[in-house]
C-alpha cells in the first residue's frame, strides 16, 4: 500500500467533504490496526491520529469536521461602549475619517480599529476610482456655460530641470501665470520675473481685455494655487 501524505493532501483539498472523508479513513484504519501503524500508512504523526480518534469517540462523525480558528477571546478587542461612542461621533461628524476622529476626540483605540468599526456599521463610503470620478466630472461640466468658470494658477518655474539653466543664463521669466477655461480646457499663459499681486492683477486685466475684444464675457473666475507656488 502506497503511503498517503496526510498534510499535503489536506492543504490541496479545497472541499471540506474530501477532508472529512480522509479523516474518516484514518479513523477506520486506526480502529483496526492502531494509532502508530495508521500514522505510518498515512504519513502523519501519532498525535494527529490520536486527535481525530479522540474527537470521533466523543462526538462521532461530527467530531471529524474542522473547528473554526477564530479565537474565543480577544483581550485587545475594542469595548462595546467605545464602539457606541465611535459610531455616534461618526454620525455626528460624517466628514471626519478614522485618523481625524482619533486625533480630535482622544480615542484610545487605533485608527485601524476605528476604520474596522465604521466598516462593520456601514458608515464608510467606497471611494470612486479615478477614471469614474473624471467621467462624473465630465457629465457635470457638460451643463456649464462656456467661459462660465476660469481657474487661475501660479507656478514657480525653477523646479523644471531643463529650463532652470536657461533661465539663469538668459534671464528668462521665473514664474508662470495660467488661466484655464474649465469646460473647454482652453489655456492662457503669462510670464513674469516676480510673483507679486501686481503681476497677478496685470495678468487678469490683460486676460479680461482680451476676452472682451473677442466678445467673450467671463462669468466667474476662480483663483487656485498649486503646490509649486507655495
């Protein structure tokens, strides 16, 4: 009789019924031939055979099923009282995440535990993927008027590697002013050596005069600062 490697078979068996059948064959063999001969035949340890044989004698066939590996007691589990407090804070401040709740309300558990509690109570929203957010934004922009919103931005050009040497040598502009028409993506650029309010106002004035000469009435302008300009 060829030996059967017990542990390798158990790992490869995704079906619980197959595992149950293998253990039943071990029990039947052990009842006839004993523990150690059975351990040699199924290429396992006598301790394993005794374990399943003992469960079989106590619970019969039900003892051959796998027991859940979830611990019966977790000393670090968040108390139910603290869970109620976390759930109440989230409902009161739905805009606060787990880290902010812990920081601002001095909660004793970790932010991972807070996130788990919020998930269990259905108080978290699954963040939409980037392409879905873009598609949703496109649908919103379709209803906007052309030149209804212009976003103005200021950028420091010294962090561009291939531009910085030329900027220093040829005394080129150090700052870029950008105005973007949000719906169409049309862009207007301006350059200056100083990042100042006067230059920003001058850029906005030139842009407004240009749009006016083109018979375009800008309805709303929104100023935005990028990380590079901080």
